[in-house]
């Protein structure tokens, strides 16, 4: 299929749509990129819930035992605070386990959590290879590389996203900044950093899994305990990425979401198509 095709619809027995002059269909995402993108959703969910269950067996962030409860786990402290202050949670049976019971497979199931975690980890790494293959085959890797003007363009996009809610409330026109690139500066920074975080998640995971055989890898991250800290906070990077990512996709409109489902977009003009082909 030619990536540059005028948008039109063939007439059928039920409807006839007019050609939209000046609007083109352009390929956005290779099929392997789209598959790997959506497969990351269940894989990351499995990694997070099993990872928190593994964390319960040996918490990274600890403090001196509380003289009253004997608790030393920061995550357990958060659960105790939630049970004490959040309405409807005052009579929770096991406050120290609140986080583990609500955000993981549950406490006390280390063996099962480890099996699920490594199953999802192997699939996540395989999915990463598929993603890279899709970027290479579809030539989409170029769109993720940083540009010189990214700092200024990121400010423009930040201003736009910040003003969208106020523009909606006041019924004012709020124009989207125009870029002759596949992604705007904020998207490019987010997607590039997410790819880097994926690599570091895999490498810190191996450093934790094989600290003796891969002692050199663990040493790169400051040792076994430091690699666990890196791995823990990389998990939260993925979790915290999802919320603004979803909000910004919907702020950009249906065309952005559709392009990751079917692979093509119509929200372009001739100049943008030419830029994407370069």
C-alpha cells in the first residue's frame, strides 16, 4: 500500500462519503510496533503485581523497627496510615498488608510470584525485540531520536496541554502547535525514555536474578542492593508513565489512538507527509 493516498471512500449501497480535499492517509506505525505496544499492557501489569509480592518477602526501603508494632517496612507504614485515615478502611483486618493485598498478588506467595514475574519478564524482553524490529522495519526509530529544538518545542506543548482544560471550560479556541514530525517533543522524550527504562529494567532484573554469575552486571548498578533499588523505582516509572500518557493521547484526539490500532492517520497535510518520509 502506498503510504501517501488521498482519503476517499468507495460508494456502496448504504452510504456515499465525499472526498476530503487536502487530507491524506499516511502510515504511522508498523504492525509489529502496534502489537508490541498493546502486549506491553498485560505484561507490565503482571510484572508489577508479581514484583510487589516479591518485594514483600524482602523490602528494600526499611527503617528501624517501630517500638509499638515492630514494623520496619515503609510499604507497611503506608498501609497502616491508609487503614487509619481513609474512610471505609478503619476496620481492615491486616493494615500492614494493605498495599500488598490491593496492589499485588498478595503477601506470602513468593514462589508463585517469582514464577509469574519471570514468565512476564521473558515475554517482556521478547516483546521488546519485536518492538525494535518493528521500529527498524517501519523506519520509525528516527522519530524517537532527540532533536535540537526539543526543549523549546516541549515548552510549547506543555503550555498547550496546560491550557486545554481552561479552553474547554471557557469555550475558547486553543490551537494545537504544529510540528513537521511524527511526535511532538514531549511525546518523543517520553517514548525515548520509556525505551531506555525498558532496557534498564531487564538488565537490573538479571543483575538481581544472577548476582554471582553476573556479578559484573550487578557492580555496574552499585551492587546487588543498589540494583534492587534501581529495579524497584523503574517499576514505578512505568506505573507513573501510564496516567499522563493516556491523558495526553486523549487530549490529542481520536486520530492519535486510532493510529496505534490500525497503523494509519488522516490528521496530516502534505507538508507533514513529506517530512515523515524524510
